[in-house]
C-alpha cells in the first residue's frame, strides 16, 4: 500500500482558524509573484549549456548536503549513497543509492528538507504517492524519464519556475565563461554572478596559492604587490559587474573587520603573500579586506553580503576522505558588535554603502543585528540562513528582529541553494511563513490588514529588488 | 482619503478565542490600576515648573531615540528631523520635521514604537485618523493647540495618567533642585529621584572630571581621597533618600563586580583619580564600586538596579557630530555568573540587600538570570529592557524566566522612558502581554483562573511596590 | 474554604481546539506506555531495602533542591525547612517545615515543580484538595499514613508507576552494594547503575583524594600510575556493566575534550596525582579523560552522557554552611564546537561510539548541538536538561533542534531526578509536550497524522531504548 502525497493548501499557516484565514488571504496575493533569487549556488553552466540532468540520485541526492548529512548522522555510509569522495564518484548503482535514501526518508520528518522534497516531488514531478521504500523505483524511473524530456531542461524549468533574477556565486579565479555563454546565447533568463573573493583573501584556504595564480593570469596584475592586488580586485569586480553582478559575498569564519593604515595594510599583505603569516595575521588580513571591499563597493555600487560564523570542515576524518561541503560545517558563536566596529568607524555613516548581514548564531538577532541594522544606514539584515532557513528558523528571525529593526531593514528571502529544483519550494515556504507572521500581527491588532498586504508584497518582492539593487542599471554602470 | 485610527480593545491578546477571553477578563480587572513607574528618565523639571510643551516635534520626535534611529537607519538625515547635534538644534522648521516623520511612519510597522505612538495619538490627543503624509499638518496643529491648554501641562497629565509613583534618574553631581521645587510647591504628585552614580564612578566617561568637581562642591568632601570619596557617596545617598529615592541605578558596560580589600581598593582609587589608570583599572574600579554601593545599600535600604551590557556610542561618526544618546547604543553579550560572584561572595546570603538585574542579552534569561534570582535571596529580575521592552520581548522574558525564577522573583514593569506621554501606553502594553501570558497558562491548565487574577494584580502593582520598597517609609528613614 | 485539586485531562496541550484534539489523540496512544528512565539520581538503597519512607518533609521537601531553592530565594530560612546543613539535620519539627512550605506554595505558580507536585498529590496520594496553609496538616498526616502502608514502599510504587528500566548514578568509589542486594533479592524490577567517574577525574573536587583511595581499594590497582589508573577504570566499568549499567555519565564544568599522546597524558596524570597541578591542568585532565572514556566505550559498548556547563556551588556562603547540592548550581555559557573537536578528531566517524550531549545553555541548541548531532554518527542529543526540563523548556528544545537534527538524533526523555515520586509526573509532562509539538506539526500540515503517531511512540519508547542500548544484552556482554 502506498501513501498519498498531497500538499495541503494551508500548510505552514498558523493553526488558529481566524489567523489562518488572514494568512491565506495575504498569501493568495503574493503566491504567484516571480521569484527573485539574489543569493545562491546553482551552477551557471546548467543555464549556459541547457543540458539535461541524468538521474534522481545525481540531481537530488548527491549535491544536497542537507540530505546526505542526515543519513550519515544515522550511520548510513556515504559511498552507498553515491556521494563523491576525494577518490571520485563511488561505483555505487545510483538506483541503489536512491533506494537507500527512500528507506530512510522518515529521518527527515520535522525538517525543512522534507517540505522541500515533497514540494519538488508533487509540484515539479507530479507525484501523487509519497516516497518510501516501496515507491523508490517508481520515483527513480519517473524522474529519469522526465529529466530526459525538453520540459525538464534547466532553461525550461527556469521559465516554469517564474524566476525573474537568479544570482550564482563565483570567485575572482573564475573566468565567468558560463555567464558569458549565457549572455552570448541570446536566452532571456537573467542569471548573474556574485563576486566572492574568499579564495584570494583567505590564506588559510588550501587552494589560496592556486587561486592567486589564476587571479594574476585573469587580470594581468602583479597580485603579489599590494597595489597590484587591489587593482586586480577592481578589474575583476568590473568583470563581474559586466556579467550582471550587483553584489559581493564574503564567507569568513568571523565577522572581524579592521581599519589599518595603508602602510600597515601593505606590510600585512607582504607577510600573507610571503608565507610568513600566523593565524592571527590571516584573520587580520581577512578583516582588513572586508574594509577594502567596502571601499570598493562605495566606488562601484556593489552590495556586500557578510556570511560569517561557520566552522568549516569540522569532521577531520570526513574531510580527509571526502573533502569540503559534506555537511560537516558547524555554526559558531559570532560577535558583530565589536567585530564590525573598525569598518563602521570608517564607513558607518555612509548612505552609499550597503552591507547585508547574515548569521548562524541566532542569539545575535535581537541583541546585536537588529539594533545595528535599526541604527546604521549602511546595514541591513539578511534573512535566516542555512540551518535556520526553515519554518521555525524564519519565525524566530521575524520575532527577534522585527520589533527593533522593523521590516524595512530586512531584504526579503534568499534561497542560498545548489538544489535548483527546490528553489520554488524554498520561496514558497518563506512566503507562507511571512504571511503567517503578518497574519499573527493582524490577529493581535498590531497591524492593519492593508498594511500586512503591502508588507507581504514588500517581503516577497520590493525589499529584495531594492536591497540588491537589481533594478538599478545606473548603479551597475558606475563600475564602467 | 485618510485611514481611521482606532485601538482595538483586544489588541495584543492571544489570537485563540478561548485564551483571548481569559486574557480579556484578567485585563479588565487591572487595566485601570494606578501606574507605578519606579525607573525612568523623565525630566523632573517638567513637574517642578509645570510649563507647557511647545510642539509635536520637540515633544514626541526629537527626544525619542527609538523613533529617530529608525528613520536614520533608512537614510533620513537627522538635521531634517530637527534632532539636536553638538552644534545645537538645527534650524529646521519643526513642522517640516514632523512631515518627514509622517511620510515615513510605515517604517515602524511591527515595532513597539508604533503601538506607543498610536496609543498616544488616540488616547492622549484623541485622534481618530492615522498619522500619514496627508494628516501630518492636522496632527501638528492639533497637538500644538492641545499642548497650549492647561489640560496638557505636565502635572495635569500626571494626574490624568493616574501615576501613583514616578522615579526619575539623577547623578551625584545633580543638586536635585527640580525635586526640591516639586516638594516645596505643595503639589501632591509623588515624583522621586534615583541615585545613579555612574558619572563619578566611570573614569572613562568624558565628563568624569567635571562630575567629580561638582561632587566635591555638593558634599564638601575631599572626593579625591578614598575615605572622602566614600563619605561623599554616603552624603549624596542621604540627600537622594530625602528627595524620595528608594533605589540606586548602575549602567556599567558589564556586570563585573569585585571584592577588593580596603587597602587594594584605596590603591586602585588613587590610580583612578591620579589619572594613571588603564582600561582594566577603570573596569575594576567600576566593579569594586558595585560592591561598595551594595554595602551602602545594606546600610541605608536603597534597592540597587544593575543595567549592564550596552556598548555606548557605537557609531563613531555620529558621536563626533551629535554626541550621546542618539540611538547608537548596541547591546553586547553579557555574563552574570562569573561577573556577580565577587559581590555575591560578600553579600549573597543577605536578606537585607536587594539587587534588581536587567539585561540586554536575552540568552542569559533562562541560563543565568532566572537560576540566579531563583536561588539568591538578594537578587530579583527586572523586566525585559530597552530593545526587549516590546510584545515579543516581554513574552520571551516570561517564557524564559518564569519556570525557574517564578513570578515572585520579578518586579513588575519599568517604562524606562524619557517619553512622558508614552508612559500609559507602555504600561498598557505590559499589562496586556502579562494577561495574555497568564491566560495561556490558564488555557493550558497550568494555573487556576483565580491564581492568574491574583498574579495579574501582583505583576501590575504588588511586586513593583514591594521590590522598590515604595511603601516603606521606615526603610527610607534608615538613611537618617 | 479549601480549593479543589484536579488534574485537567487536557493540561499542557496547545490551546487551539483543533490542535488540542490532535494532541489528545496522540497522547491517548502513549500515555500508558511503561516508563523508561535511563538517567537519574534515585537511591538504589530504596529498592534494595524496600523500607518505608518516613514523612512528607523528608521525602518531598528536604531532598528537592528545585523546591527549597525557590523558598530560599524568597528569604525563607533553610533551617526552618529542615534542610540538612554541614552541621546535620536541624532540629526543626518536620511538620512545621511542611507548614512553612504550604504557606509559600504560591511561589511555584508557573513552575514545573508546581506541575510535578500537583501530579504527585493527586495521582500518587489521591488528594482532591490543593495544598495551602489550611490543608498543610491534612497533607502531612495523610502522607505519613500512606507512607506507612505496604502500597507505598519503594518496590510497590516502582511497580505501580510501571517503570520498566531505572538507572541510578554511582561513582567508581561506590561498591554498588545496593545494586548487588537488589539483584540478590530476586525482585524483578530492573534498576541499574551508571558509571559516573567524575569523583576520580576531577582533582578540583574536594573529595578527590578520598575517592582515589577507595578506587584503589576496590580495584587493587595502583591508581597513582597512569596504566594502573586506566586499568582501574576498566575494572570498575566491568563491575558496573555486571550491575546492569549501559551508560557512563560525565558532569564536567565544560565540554572540553583533549587528544593528547600517551606520553603527554601520562605526564599530565603525574602532575594531577602529584598535587602540582594548576587549574588549567585540572581542566586538561578532565578533557583528556573524556577521550579516554570514549576509547573505553568503544571497547565495552557503554553509551557516554555529557552533562557540562554547571557552575557548581556558586553561593560561597551557603556552600560553607550547607555544602553541595543546595540549589546553588548556576548554568554557564558553554561551547561545544571547539570543545568536542579533539575527541571527534579521534573518534568522530565511529559508528560504534555513542555520545549523548546535554546542555544548560539553550543558545547552543540550534547553533551547535543540532548541527553536530545532525552530522556526526556518534553524537545524539539528550533532552532538555535541569532548568529546562519544563513545558517551555521542552518546547524550545523541540523547536530549536528538530529542523536540523530531526527526531531520530534525539533520545527520548530523562527525568534526571532524586524525587522518585515525581517520576511519573515528569514523564507525563514530557509526553504531553511532545504530543503537543507533534500535533502542531500535523495542524500545520508539516507531518501526516500517522507519522506523528509513530513519532509519539518513538519519543516515548523506541528512541530511548535504542539510544541507551537497554535491549542489547550482547552489547553488555562485550565488557566480559
């Protein structure tokens, strides 16, 4: 006997009937608005080449660390799931991997992955029975069949998902070839890049040397001199702007910033590239570079995104066998009040600069981030991130930031995903949770219904478009 | 077309109908109890002189950093809002400033400022249309007209608001002239002072030298000797007691306390007044002074209030141009467990001493403050403070402290405001949220209805009166 | 006039009627499942000797630091409550102590103690009037009478409570005599021990020297040599396994672990037993011993429990007069991400090892613990602990851990109590809160009803049985 799969139209709305009715009305007005995805990790090559995906395991399981980390945490072997390791893709039959996943799908009860998967299965693939051991093959075969059809090519799905704007993330060592091919193709989808320079800033990253070499090749600058290095950033930022970027992104371990004199910065850089640095030097250099990037953002109009607080590759054994991005990044306690001060001492009163702050440490929402964003003109709050990009996480974000920062110092939703097929699901969860939160305010007479309707539009569309400057070609032109 | 302004009688109550009905019943019994305001920052001069306020901008906008920081965060210029800077009050037409505020009033959606403003507009001024761009002038003119009438003088409003007790906050360098004039006037309103000695304790405050000079003048003591300095505190504490004070207040950066020997304390003081101190000395001196103040509180019966954890004047640019109290104070992570131990090692088992603890770091509610207050006889929990003095903030406070500290180790509500007209609004929000919280406990059968009714009275009146010893003339007499 | 005492059948369920109905249905299916209590502090001697308890004060008041700390916090004298001090049991009439408690029972409004007490009074003793001053004697006399009857002997209550498994906690310096007597008695109740070696690991504990002496006597090992010390642990672990233990427990101040070489560990141990250690050495030794215990757990199959983060004996005055466990332990901020890394670097990928993590610092639920348990195969999350073992605390635990760790990386409920009579009450609270949480997920269409029913069973029974390996005699046999 199979179980039905059906997405209840009231899912994620508050359970109180009167509040639910308000949420339903708010949601009806914004449910079908186009998707704006200003921050994520899809592969630009998909849209450049528009090649079909192969199978369910390669598309839905192997790249999604939300899913395989949960299976791994319960003792499931990664090889049996066909997860690539440093040794390559294991010789596991992808169908067997999918079956193993299907047998364990109960592990996802209560998690956002469950919500996203159900949405993908029902809405994207049209399943009406739930995934479980007995339907694993049905799923596997149906998905393979659909993926082979033109309607499931990347660009077709992009259109079907009503995506208006999709940002990917690349580093200065990337030639942006896929983005150039997209533009050259004449396809109308707006897929843009984001400038994420961590690879040439974080000397503790194992690929730093290689990234610097490539940085030099792509810019023709002497990237081992401080002035050449800064000039190379400027060149690549201009390249990224030309490829549609409106934003930069910075994923440092901490939110530390620094405000060194030009002389001090140059001396520090010499240690970094000279190889004589300590971990404290590496941290100080990352800190200083945030301030340098802020200076360049004032020049070229790119919005900065700060994503600090992840202890990367925490599982030493797994890192040795499987490398990065295997679900072993763990959030850390993160300070912003002291960390951001050097940068803010320099640029804090600017109304040109815009920095969007993210956190993995929810204890800072009400204590630090909302007060900072509720004061500084250059600071805004990114939505709940990563582990907190979930119904409860989104509710906590709104409950702990709105009273101090208001709605207008936030920037709408980020899906932040590699899982392209889940993008509509993720935006739908965010829209439902936001409408539920607004409905609660209306039900408690803290907000009028017409205000809530206006805010639902803003949270879905207006705030994100303005925060990421996606309708400002003139801002883009600044870089030229 | 204007929008109506009307305060729903059920506002802020839980949305579930049965729970709401319980909340409504509880609230009806305590809604009209007199206001006890044991901690705040109104100007005693208002009640001494009973002069009319001039206009909406000067009364409601310019002094309220909750409001102008939000406008500033969205790029609104402070000069255009008529906010005073170090250069003085800008030459902005106050009506234009008010219009600018009215155009941006949507920024306050979802914030407590919105709730307080609506209450002031509807209940104090009688507006039945909402503030927006099109009603800015109507508001401005009506407010100006009302403020000119006798019914809107400070004392008349004090009576109309049914304020039973109102504490202001002054430093040892204040001659308490306004308080003396209030007493000499024969007016019956109970407006008292609070002893806040930070100005002569915090050597890192830019006004320390000036405050010490004044401290010496007012006491006739050699405040640069350790014994003279302590004697001067005793004299001024007695003066404050005579002006009605029942409490002291301490707004240090951290909650650190120290328990130095008399000899060590004297040596430290010599460094402080000798100008050879380090930041660590300044911190240790503040820490030691909390313990000294506790010793004096045991002598004279004054309740201590600790308000640590604010990073003052975080925005360096704004501090340079506009000075203190411009909405740029940001909460910091704050430890209490280790910080309070030295003081508690000395006085922790006292049943004479009473210290009310506040925090801006909600992560300590359940972890540190509730366990401390739920154990030590000398510790009580102040209500949710500043950024957390809001519907969600108050709910979190109750949810995270009640199970460990109970209700009886809390002290009722503080409005903590400079915004005199908002005092009834703030107390009303607190009463509604408390009744909602109690109603939830009743609805979940965790509390009987008659117990909730008793607690609603206690949270509104009994606890605050006892915690601040406001009905204990004998305690006051101790100082004599 | 007395007040009725009656336990509402819907207590602790969500107030929304539809959600409540779902919770009620879920609860009905699991309400009567046997109790599995894998972690607690009852006295094995009770079950060995099956002697009657004497009176209400000695049974319910004096050993329960949740209760007397609250009374103490409100200025009630501990002697008047008949709480033992270092000087012995005070000469207080236990009836007078009980009356004093009854007069102050309002202090427990809103606390879990109130819920547990009401359950004990109504369900265990059959009272239908509430405890208050006027019923104090009725309570005292009725309880004394019942305790004298065979039905209220420890083993009779154990059976009546339907306890399937009860773990106590003993140290390596304990001869397990009570456990041996239980086994020798032929009584069928499954009461087992837990290996808690803190007494011979924490050199800062005032009893360390005495514990080590006893450790040597009981094992015949030279416990002052590193190899002898480790061998002694192995022997005692085997003894504990033979007395039914399936788990160890570690109550260190922090979660710090270390991964020293054998040589470094031996040198550190020499400092510890040589008496030349610093506090840093003591901390490093505790850290290293967690890793050593993990190694032994892989050998013998015992599950590890980590209970870090309590600042023990915070009240110096009370510690001097009354000693340990007097309600003066205060939670501290606790890091896990960095603290656990050395141990995880060594054993993190093991699927043999199982470590159950607890915390008193709720800010780590979503930030650290759920991500760690949602990744590492050897880590699971213990339930909300101590101060957080309460309706709101349990809700926060589920809300902040489920989305990242899922349900299956949690281990059911621990009552963790010395208060034997409250065990059914505590498990009932947990079952109700879990059913309410599941009902909320169903009401919001995040979970199907049949899944919630399955999970209710798992949270009550399946997860705890598997996590503590209580149905694995073969795992127990490993130690032989």
